[in-house]
C-alpha cells in the first residue's frame, strides 16, 4: 500500500496541475473571450435583479420597491446594451423595444410589445389589480428572454472586430437615442443610464488597453454626474466634446491593435467615427442590391430625366414641376396640384432631400424603394399621367439620351427601358443628401456656425421638447440610428383645420387606407425636418403654414392634447410646457438645418 506521504503528494500534485491548467486556460483566452465571460457574469447579475428584486416587489405590490428595482434593472441593462443590441437584435426588441404593436404585413401577424418600455408605462400609471397583474406577466416574459440570451451566448464565437463595431454603434445609439429620453419617457433616467452604457464600453476597452491611459470615458461620466438635469442637459457639448472623441479613440485603438472593421449592419460606413462626419453614410446600404448601386453617370442621367416632361404622356409635367429645388424639392402648396387644372392631390408634397436615406416612401409608406416610388408617380393619373413604357419609346428616339443611357448602364441594348428610367431617377434622388448645413459644419468642427440661441434650440429639440425621440439625429427623420433599417410612422392626431375651439381629425386615414389595422388609422411617415424652413406648409395635409403653429400643436400634446378623440395616438398627449422663448430657440435651431445651395 502507498504511504500516507505519497497519497498527500499525489493529491497536492493533482490539485496544482488542475489549478495551473485553469490558470493557463484563463491566461490564454483572447480579449474577445474575456469580454464574453464578463458579459455572462453580468448577465447573471441582471437576471438576479429581475428574479430576486423586481419579481418579488411586484408580487408584494410594493410600489416603492417596484420603481427602485425597475430602475436598477434598466441601469444594468444599459451596461450590457452594446452587447445585447449587437449580438441579439431580435431579443433586444423584446427586452427594450418601443411600446407599440409590430405588424408583419403579408403575414397578418401582430406582435404585442413587451419589455422595459411596456413596464415603464404600467409602473408610472396609477396601480390597479389589473395592471399589476399585467406587470407580473411582463416580468415573467423578461426572465424567459434573458434565459434565451444566456443560451444563445453559449453558442457564439465573437471576434475583436465585432466587439469594436458593437461599442462604436453604442456611442451612436447614445447620441441619437440614449440622451433624448427615447426609451425612458416617464422615468427620464437618460443621464444615469448613459453613465451605465459608457461603463459597459469602458469594460470592453479595458481588455484591450495596455494601461489605464484612457481618460475620455471617465471624463464623460464625470460630466454626466455633474449635469444630471434632463431638461437642462447640454447635449450639444456632450456629443461634440465627449462622445465623438470617445468614438475616435475607439477607432485609433482598433487600428493600433490591427483589428479589421466588421461588416456592419448599419447604413453608416464601417469605419465612420461620427454620424456627423463628412460622408458618414454609405447610401448604397439603403439600396440592398449591388446592381442598383449609384454612380455619377446614373445621377447625371437621373437629374436630366427628373427635369424633363418627357415622362408625362402630355409632355406637360416633369418631376421638378412639383419638386422645386429652390424649395428643397417641395412646391410651397398645402396640397400638391393635380395635372388637371384646378384639382389638388390628397396630400402635401414632401421634400426629396435626404429621401434616399430612409426605408419607406410616400406619407403612407406604400413604396419600399425609390424605384417603386418613381413608378407610382409617373403612372398616377393626377400626378404625371404617364407610362414608363411609352416614355422609354420617346427617349430612345433621342441620340443624346441613348448616349447617356449607354454611359450610365453600359449594357448591350444601349437603350432606355422602364426599369432603367426608374433607377436613374432613384439614383438622382439618392444624391440629394448634401449634409452641408450650418449645423453639419458645426458638428464637423467649425464652432462659429451656431449661436447660443441655436445651441439652446438643439438641446431642447433633443431633450425637453422630445422632438429627437421621433426625428432621430442625424437624419432628423423617422429612420432610427444607429442601424437605419426601418422608417417609422406616427399617429399625431393632425387636425383638418387650424380651428382649436372645435378641432376635428383630418379625414385622411393614412396607412389604414392600405392596411386596415386599427393601429394604422391616421398614421403617417415621420418626415425629415432638415430644410424645414423651406418646406412649408407643414404636416401631410399642409394644415399649418408656420413653424410656430407646428410647435404649438406639439406643445399642446398633438391631436389628443387639443381635444380630438383619437385613442391610437402614438405621440404623447401630455403638454410639453415649452415657453415662448424655448419655442423660438427650437425654431432657430431648425433654421440651421437648411442646406447650402
């Protein structure tokens, strides 16, 4: 039999070997694996807050504990947001998506919202037995979705490039959504939650930094701690002096570590360090098909077609007839003029500037591409009363046009056809995104471009006035950063007239006329406010002639706020309580979004 000493020796040896193996395995893990392990650990902490605090508080109907644990859970989520949004985008919607029904057109499928934003609406209304039961169900759903994240994460092999892309996009998410109150409209916890989101980014950077030399994130957190008032937070300074420098630092560290860019799901360029930099967007990412990518020859051809009445069968109207360049490609009318004398179209003429940087077209989003939009407009009896087939025949009788089409498309036919005409027009419209306003130049470093009134207006737009929670920066339309994969429609309750004593909803049913879902009744696309000083009258029906009228409408709480009975309004009916000075400042800021000729 072996002696006791030998037995002890072997036990010690095996123990040391095991520990050494574990240590070496830990030491040999890549930075990406370390981040993943850290995420797993923090995910357990997140789950514990839901299981052991929020769930119990709801069961006990302890209102104070419910709010405290809810806010604590949101703070933890924000620390993990960069990871969950990037690697689990579908589940992230279930955890923190907008509190509106998701409708899958063509499948007749309606998905009810769930997650933090739904919880917040319930928590911040008067407690009842019914809504607290609903809150309990929401907590159960969140527990299941977090378990789903945990299971999926076990299967993932993440890369350094993906992690750097994830934290880059998180900076953009903070810029456009995080500091606006977009996903915490009742609790208004944007500032402390931004602290947590930056801490999540700092945890990633710490795995790649050779030393603790990076002071940018701690400085940003310190700024947030010292300026925690939501209504008076200086978002312009925070973006330009803190968020953009952090983003540049992330990129420099990536280059230093020789980490390639990831093929991002965002419509921004894969190496963009700011949403406001020159050429930040890759317009071809809004196309989705490499055969449709734009080039200078297609743009030049499209511009000529846009201004030529050859597309209308009466040779009496061009696209430019209603989309005048001097008015930011609008027409200055409440409702567009029909081709028949004395007739008007159903709706106001929208600007074509920045139209290429969205995912849906027309006020009711009936067209999914600019090519489809061109087809609809040319063939519409009261718009151009044309035919692309007949237009192609007329165009092919022109030697000049044949040369231009051959140069643009370089195919064997050398001739125009309906599809090429559509695509050339779409290519030109996609080029109408200059990003050369005073605001853009300010964000790109020229600090002389904005005065104090305009700066205050931007901060109000992105904060207290809540404009930025629907008109998302930097496009200031309904296409949400940082991925820009969906363009949204809203129910505002726009009145038929300016009568505020007996207001009535405009009879136009919007998206509902195409898809008869109750949620779509009076829903219209969220248009860009870029160049808005040139694009009046405003709203889909041109009811408001001035920006002051528009601001008063929003300040009152939209249609519901002025007394219209509209149950499905997505705009908050609460008054904004903006002063006359604040409204003046917001309008001053809007003026800075006017592009140079």
